[in-house]
């Protein structure tokens, strides 16, 4: 029993460290105490043991870097659906003319154009939680209740699934499991503003559009590189129809191409005093002849399309919002079911535009 903890063991300790090795050295007792009793030595060693344990720390924290942003779902207005098949109407004015009439002439009457009725099926998305009674009550790092922790995680994952669905090329179906059409499917070439990037291939990225109460997904075909001329054309089409596509949404691959476009906002930061300059390698703002457009990255989009969105004309209709329900007990565990039933609504397709057939 001739070793004790050094007085330097606790020096230099930094908060946040996990483990620190302790250097032990011979005790510097006076010679008169060489015959110290075993009981005293034993007590000193217990004190050293407690100190060592106190310097070994495991932080009760959980770190998760998984992204939870849902830009399209967050931007969309929230509406109430009243049926499994949600319907809405879009309309537009006739083309402007010089509109001159002969003095004193009788008026002529024509048939007024009717509104266009569109619809989309409400899709049910679910997540489940099944936690044993024992796992929920034992002591755990970073959380008190495993049930609450897993419900939180599954709720975030459910929103990510919704974002994935509404921004891709899913077609609507009334099958055993109903499917809601995604954005890529709903901006078509006949009743919307679609710029087909590969103009030489007229059949590529051909969106079949809305017919017989459902939406048919596009056929990708041969894709080409995303270029600025196609983006400007798409923005112009939406603006000409009365839209204000203030949001441009794209994947990481297309954003890297976009950063070199001539219309991106000037890349500079004003440097004052002795502050260090910041070098900006990208832009979140695009300036075109049709206004200023905020650029948003979307992790769940395909590389085959770039969206030009007027935020005033996109919605998600909920037949039933996100809910969690405790299920009947069938064993030694707690079970929950999370559900949501929703449909993407493009309130008026002419307010938006899509550049399709890109991704090379």
C-alpha cells in the first residue's frame, strides 16, 4: 500500500473530456509517519479511488445528424380534405384583346369557359413503435422514456416520408394502398409550364398529366445537363401566365451547376475594420427578368427536375393530420401507431414551372 494519487491528477482537467488517466506516485509522508497503520492507508486508497471514478465521465447525450428539414411540406399551405379523393378547381381569364365594338351595335354573347376540376387521392402513411416494458423502465443514457424517444424519432421520419412523396414523380392511384401524385407528375406539358430540357427528344420526360381522375408519372428518357437558358424559359412561362415563382427548388447536383449561372446574386461580403473576409462559393438568390428568386435545396428531390414554385399556389390537404394512437396490449410491450392521410394540391398549375429531363 505504498502508492497514492498525485496532487496534480486533477490539474488541467477540461470539461467535456471523457476519461483522464491518473498518475500515481509515492506518497510524500514525513519519516515519522513511515509506520502509519494499514487502516489509514486503506482509507487514503479509497479516497483516491473515488476521485478517479469522479474523473471518468460518460455524458448522457444522444447525437443524431439526420436531416429533418422538409422545405416543400413546410412551404405548402395547409388545407382540409373531406374525402378520400380531394378535388379543387383552377381557372384563368381568356387572352387579352383590343376589344373594340361598333357604336350602337347589338351585343353578342358567347359561352363562358368553365373551370377545370382537378383531384388527387389522399395517401395514408404510417409509422409504428413497439417497446418492451423492461426497456422503457430501465435506466438509459440520454433519455428517460424509450417510448417517448421513439415516438419523437418516428414522427420526424414520418414527415420526411411525406416530403419524399410530394416532391417526386409518384403517380396517383386508387389501388389497395392509395397514392397521392407528386409535384413532378402534376406540372405537365399540356396544362402546365414544363420546359423539356432535351428538346431534341420530344418524347423524353413527357408528362401524361391529368386524365380520368388520376395523374400519370413522367417518362424520363434521355436526360441532359441543367443549363441557365432552360431555367429562364421556365420562369418566363410561369410569369407570363400570372405566377410569381419566387422559389427555385433543386437537388444538390443541380445546385452545384446552378452556382455558375450568370444570374446568381453577386457573391461578396462587405468587410469592415479588421474582420476577416468571407469567400462565398454559392448563392441562394437568383435574379432574372421576372424577379428575385430564392433557391432552396431539397434532399429528397430527383436530379431529373428543377421546380419553379409560386408559394401562394401549393397546398397539402389533410383528411387526417399526424396522430399517434396507443394500440391494444397483446403482450409485455407498449405499442403505438402513427398515421397521417394527405394529398398534394397544386392549386393552379400555371403559377409554376418545371425544368424536366435534366440530371447529367
